[in-house]
């Protein structure tokens, strides 16, 4: 028929592109030029091993490890920073003039008071994720940091996973024009949570795991999100208590995003991210979070950067390195607390959408408690990093 679309128009055939050199992007963990403060880590349980190992490799000066039980602090010190001091009293640490930066890794519920104390003592703070359990508290602490003239950042370590960092910097550099879509699909086996405190987190996949990708999306779109619609389901044959399947659709000004989490896949795991813009696209694919191949495609051709590093532990070195660099340059950290509220607003909206069965506007659900009818418990308060 005259005027009928070609196979190309129906996307039955992909247009050929030539391979071009990948642009240089600052995707690796940032480092301050000369600023080398003494750091205190508060909370020596759970994920603190990854913090300390990353800091040791980066050459950061961890001078104190503080934990309410000294045995844990001692064990972490002996393994990672033998010259560090140990303490069980946060007030003693805050009274020390030689400590300028605190990395607070404790549960969110108890971390709020610790962050406030540290800020009022004039210390810069890196908060473990999730930053806070309600947006009003997050805004108040961000305001307090500004009033005190100190920096407050969040350990959203996925921001410096090599593949996510390279794609983020590509978007920020304008390589794909104005962003119009972001689609994330992760398929893996999260059944290891059975018998652990994580099993008590009702919305585990979106809250504890998915927050990394809500943060990635938030780092790309800022406050452009207009609505979130999410669902969840138990997978056939799963043994862990919380549903291991979840998905979220996000509408933002001029575009849309989707996040699909299949946490009950025993074989053939896959992690795929695709970001499209008006002038090009970015994609990443691999069998897991540590093995990813990235491509940038524009009118000029396709570039495949050879990335170095891994999420663990470059992600943790990146969050602290960015905070130290921001202190040195007197600017807001890329992982600053105020910007992280966009990520939490997306997360809370997705959880609320699951329980309400309808789209939710990010920012209208102000807390995790408002988002979910699930009873509050230790795990929901943040058993990701027990001390």
C-alpha cells in the first residue's frame, strides 16, 4: 500500500550505529584535594564493615569507632583501623575538637537524635540510609545543618556504583538531551532474608532495597515527579514472609519511569537500566549489580565505556568522599540530605500506593508510618545496620 510505514518505523529493524569513543565522565568516587579530617564512625554493627573497609582503602582517617557495646567497636577497630580509639558515649566523641566528621550508621529511629546532637556540636554528618522515617524531620535536620554552617549528607551508596554513576553523570552532562524516560528491571534471588530481621519488613523490596533506585531516579529528575503507582505480590514458591515482587510507575514532567523488582528469581539473574532522552539513550545490563556493561547511543554513534570499580566498596567511598569534597569546596554535596528527600518522597509514595491501590503524589505522604499500615517494629526502624 502506498505510503505504508517501513519495517524501521515499526521498530522491526534497529538502525545501525558506529562505535565511537566514550566521553570522560567523573563517575568514580570523589576525593578531596587536601582536606583530611579525623572521622568518627558511630554504630559498629551491620553494614559498618563496608564503610570501614572503603574508608581504609580510600585512606580516610577514622580516628574513633563509637558503639554502645564496646566489644563490637573493638572488633571493628582491630579489623580495619587498629590505631583508632573506641568509645561508647556519643557525647564524649562530640566534645572532641579534633573530630570534624561523623558517619552515623545506627537505626533511623535512634539516629535522628544523634544527627541533631552532632549538628549542634558543629560536626559534619554522613547519615546511613534511609536518611529519616519522615520528611518533616528530614527538612528540619537539613535546615539545622544550614543554620550551623555544616554539611549533612546521606549514605546512598548506589550513587557511586560505577554503572549508575556513569549514567547519572551522562544525564547531568546533557549527553542525552532532556530526559524522557527511565526504566529499571532487576531480577534476583532475595530469599536469603528468610530467618533474618529483614523478614519483618513488610514492604522490604521497595523500602530497604528499592530505595537505592528511587534515589537514582531522584538524582536524575529532582522534584519533577508528579505521581507514583505501585503494586506488589508474593512469588509462587517463595518462603520469606514479605512479598518479593514489586513494581512502581512514576510520572514526571515530560516523561515516565518504571521500576521492576523481581526478588524471587532462583536462576538467570539480570539487572537492566535504560535511560532515554531527546538526544540519545543510556543503557546498562548485566547478571548482577557488580557486573554491568554500559552504552551511550546518540546521533554520533554508540560508546561503551570501560568502567572500573564495584558498588562494594566504591559506593561507600563515594558517599564519604563527596561529603569531604563538599566541605572542602563549601558547597552542597551531591548526596546532600535535602536533595535526598526527593528520593524518600518517591519511596513513601510508592509504599502508600501499594496499600491504597491508587496513584500517590510524592511529598503528600510525609512519613513511612503514614505510607503503610504495617506495625512499627525493629526491622521497620532500620535493622539494616544494627548496633
